[in-house]
C-alpha cells in the first residue's frame, strides 16, 4: 500500500514539473488539490486502460520499434484532459505529446529510486 502511495506522489511530482515546464499545460483552481486529482485519474487510466490499448496496438508498437508508445502516452493524457476539463487544460496535440513525454521521463527517473519490498 505504501508503494502505491509513493508511486502516486511520484506521478504528482512529474505532473507538477510538466506544469512548470510546458507553457500550454495548466492545472486550474487550487493547484495542490487538483494536482492530486489529476495524478490519481492519470494513474487509474495508466493502470486500467493503457494495458488494453497497448495489447491491441502491439503490432504498431513492434512495427515502429516502440515509438508508438509515445503516442499512446499522449492519448492517455488527452483522455485525462477529456475527463477533467475544468481542472486540466492542455493546448493542442503537440503540447499533449511533449507533456506526456516529460511526465514519462520524470516519473521514470524518480521511479528508479523506488522499489516494492512486498513479497508475493
């Protein structure tokens, strides 16, 4: 359970860094509360919907040597924007694409320092 909470915080930090770096990526209203809402929704989308999309687009991912995964990440962020239009605003496709790229890089780098100690 602690691992899940830490991963949620890492995703929130990655989204905060993206909001700071990208000019067209904004979190409206109370920044910290809405940041946690956006990170929770994006985390759920990445946990539930992303594996299904990855499975069905596996031939495209193989054909493009994994580059199609970047587009899938952008689509997951776009879905988050669609579900939370009053909280998260993203201006255009390229902003969404590069925002998803920044979120992936920052959360991946921070995730290197976290490991799950639970035994199955």
